[in-house]
C-alpha cells in the first residue's frame, strides 16, 4: 500500500515538474514558434507534463526501494535503543529539522530546491511514523513510569517508592524467593513476565522427569507467592518479539520499567552489570548473611566424611558452610570441639579451617 501511494505521489510530482519545465521552455527563444498558437502551446505543455510524469512513474520503484532500505536500516538500529533514548533522539531530530528549515530557505528559491526540500520532509515523516509505531510499547511504558513518579511526589517525605522487581525463571524454581519475600526484605511490586511463565510451562511439560519437577515447583512457588504473601504481584502480558532470548527480554523489561532483576544466574548477573541493569542475586545474599567466624573461635561440630588431604575430616554448619578439620579423619561420625584457625572466602562461599580443641 505504501509503495502504491509513494509511486502515485512521485508521478504527480513528475506532472508538476513537467508542466513547469514546459512553461519555462516556452519562454525561451528556441520555442518562439509556439508563441501565438494556443493549440501548439497547450500540446507542448501536455507533452512535457506527461513525459516527466512517465519518467518519474518508471523510476519510482527504485526510489521506493531506496526509501524502504533507508527505513529498514534505521529501524534495525533503533530497535536496540530504549524508550528514553528514542525520546532524546526525537529531541535531536527536532533540532536537526529546525536547522534544515534554515537551510531550506535557500533551497526554496528555486523549483528544484523546493521539490528536494518537500521530498526530504516526506521521507523524514515516513521514517518517524514507522519508528513511533514500532516502539510504541516502550514509549508508552516510559510515560507511564513518569506518571507514576509524578503521582508519588507527595510521598517522598515517607521515602521513595521501591522499584519493581522482575523475577527470573531460575530464581522462581529455586524457591528461596518466597522465604525472602515472607520476611519483608523485598519491597515494591514483583513483576512476573508472561514469557517467563511460558518458559516455566514448557519446563513443567518436559519429558525429562527432573526438568518436569523443577518446572512444577516453580509454578507452585508462584501460586504460594500470590496467595500467601502480602506483596503486590503483577503479570506482565507484553512481550518483545524482536528479542529471542528470555534473559535478554528480562533485561530489556527491567530497563523499560526502571526496575531490578532478581536472579541466581551468574551469567545473567554479569551481562546485567555490563548493560547497567540493577540485579539482586539470591546467592550473593545467602553468602552475605552467613555468620562471621573469626580465627580463635570455638565451635562444636560433627565430622561427616574424609577430606582431600591425608588425615583431614569434613564437617558442615547448618547454613552449609564447609569446615575442614585438620586430623579430623579419625573422629569420623563423632561430635567434637574445634578451634578455628583460618577462614577462606571463595566464589562458592566461605570455607573454615579448624583443629581439634584438645590438640592445641
């Protein structure tokens, strides 16, 4: 439809150009023979008008393809931008149009200049309209967030409203998010995207028994969060069809809403940090709240298995922290008193080294 409209428009431009060109040629000394003869004058103007109209009609497909390629190129690059970037880009485009208007005042002095200026304005209008349609969801979400911020200005004395929290598939399946929300440490609205629900449903329908159980556990956790917790839960129905991966959609949604992603996925955490998206990592929280143990402290433990080195025994605290007991192998299965000698912080958590109290 757009191609037909543009082709008709360019043909009409050809008619106008042909008429003005023919009229200009009639005023030259080369076509003095046509002056004074109305039939010849009209015939020449009709011929000139039809000739230029036919020329632009024939070349309009190439002009249309050029315009479409320019629009597609700009659209593909604009899809990578957020709504705020588009708004600032629109501001820059307005400034550019003001400058082009000043330059256009020079072009408007000639017929060709007026035509070129008109075509440029039409192309810019088509490109702007197409981009606005493609990014309408991002722009609407951006203005909705601005509206929410303005409506909450009177509440600033009581503290700013918490950002929405977007839940990742892995953190829903993990289940600890329910306990954390139950304690009241998580504030703001929990956002559950529809594409995450779809991923959970596919996992729950998997032929693999382990995956199926994980998916069903995630759905059960969501039902418990909605029914048992006094926290606002919102299902985000919209999608980002131009983005294939769920993780990328999560980061995009967090950018659109101005919120944070809750996850326990290490790789997603790193990608989010690179893109500047705030992340709350459940595993980092678990490591942070483990009790602090200092060298010289005493504790009572039960040695449960052998260590990697000769004579070592392994024990665990209630939170899962591993304790390596020097010479503890001979106390396998026994409860003994030990004294901490050193504490090692690793990516997996804390590791405590200790010796039996009586051997020191």
